[in-house]
């Protein structure tokens, strides 16, 4: 009988003790855990085994993948025109031909060019005559045989002949006249070394000095790389961003350069803008119209990074971490994930740099917390 009374007494004491705990600051889940609001309290010996880390503040690097193609640099591309009227008699190159500076591209039968040569030869003859006449008059003048007026007339004739010669010589020099080339056909030569990108000249066709270009020549020592940027990517890019460019299937190592131009308009057919890079191509390995894949790297200021093991994706669809506030207390705090970094860390919003977050036992704490709210 006495034993039964003792058991009943002990049962009542335990009920009172449990009721006192539940009416206090929180709910006791076990002898080791208590939850108050958003905070989990652990027994001291258990809390000491919880590892914590602080968020790391470092550069927030954003990467954007773009497609693009290689193009000629207009500063290394030139259009070739005829400087005279006439008809094309011969063409030496076609589209795709490699040419060196000074190579003959075509020859033109031109009365304008023939007249320019004739004018030069006539001016040269007149200058020689005027020069000889002036020398003769000077001798006679020095011997008092000719008057001052005759001396002045000889000097004037020489100056006129000289001016006419210089004008004629400048004209044929502009046209590319060659002293040892006796043929009167006008030669069109390549002004730069490169590739013939376009040939508008056809044998026998008439050309005019004010007409369309007969050839377009480009050099690939320096190239443009035009990247296609959709409107949702425009805000991520800035002039000066670093770019790593790959050329699939070429065996060419990745090319590192920077964006030096972003267009202000969108193409009406592709709905993209152009982000342009300039690169050196001394060996000519990269060809115009090759496609490429570019990774644009740009900084977006500083951000807080945390290890993935510290983040909990809860059943309510939100993301949380546990932040230590004291020796035994851990707050369940809602955060926002900005992105996953290349190194695997997570960029978060909702933490401070000095917060201490649970590293590996966040799931354990979340289970204890979930039991309390059921």
C-alpha cells in the first residue's frame, strides 16, 4: 500500500514539472532541446559540438555565356576604286585571293589615263626647252646682248613651264604612274596586304572614277569578335568586362580580351545587340565568320558567401540558416539565395558579416525545430 502511494505521488510531481516547463519560455522536446520562438536551445554539451562559420565577404563575379562570330576590323579593311574612267581589260584576282600590298588587281583601258601621261610628257618637254632657253638668255644677258625685258620673259616662260610640269607630274603620281611601265593601261594595285573579300570588277565592263568599289580587301592581323546579346542580358554587361572566348573545333586556345563596345540598338531580325571585342590575330588562324562561344566575366561589387552545407531548403519553400546567438541558442533565420558561385559557395541576402552560422548540423537543428511546432 505504501509503495502504491509513493508511485502516485511521483507521477503527480512529474506532471507538475512538465506543466511548469510548458508554461515557461518555450517547449521542451527532449532533455537536450528547447524551442522558444525561432530559436533552438541545446544542452551545453551538445551545443559545444556544433561548428559555426562566418559568411565571407568577397567579390561577386557574374558570368554570362554568349554566342558570336569573327569579323574583319574595318580599320584593316579598304575599298578599292578606279581613279579614272575606262573599261577593264584584265583582272588578276578573284574573291578569296590573298594579295600583298602593291600587287596588280586589274588593268583598265583609259583615255583619261593616256591623256594624263601625254600631258606629263608634253609638260616635261616644255620644261626642258624653257630651261635651255633660260640658260642661253642668261649667257647673252651677261654679255649685254639682251635687254632686261628679254631676260625677264625667259624667266617667266621657265616658271610657267615648271608649274605646268609639277601639276602634270602630281596628277600621274596620284594615278600610280610608273616610269618604267610604257603601256598606257591604268593599273589598279592593292593598297594593303590581305584577302580579296569582294570583287565587283568584270572583264570588259565600264568603270567610272566616281563609281562603286571594284574590290574590297581585308587584313586579319586584327579582328573584331561580335557577340550577340539578348535584351535580358544587356544589364549584366559593361564596357571593360573581361571575356574568355572559345572557338570550337579549331584547336585554338581560348582567347582572353575585353568588351570595348556595346551597341545602343537591337537588330530587328535577331532581336539582339552587339557586344564587340578586338583581338590580335597575327598568324591568321581565326577567320571571318567563324563562330565562337564567349564567357563574359564582370564584377557586381561585394557579396556574402556561405557554404552549401549551412543552408536548409525547408518544406515551406523558403531557405534558412541557423545563426548562433549564445553558447546554447541558435536562431532559425530566413535568407534569400542570390546565386550559386563557381566555387560552389552560395551568395546570400539576409545575413551580416559577423553572423555565426551552423555549418554541418543545420539539418539536425531543423528537425528539432520542426518537432516543436507540430
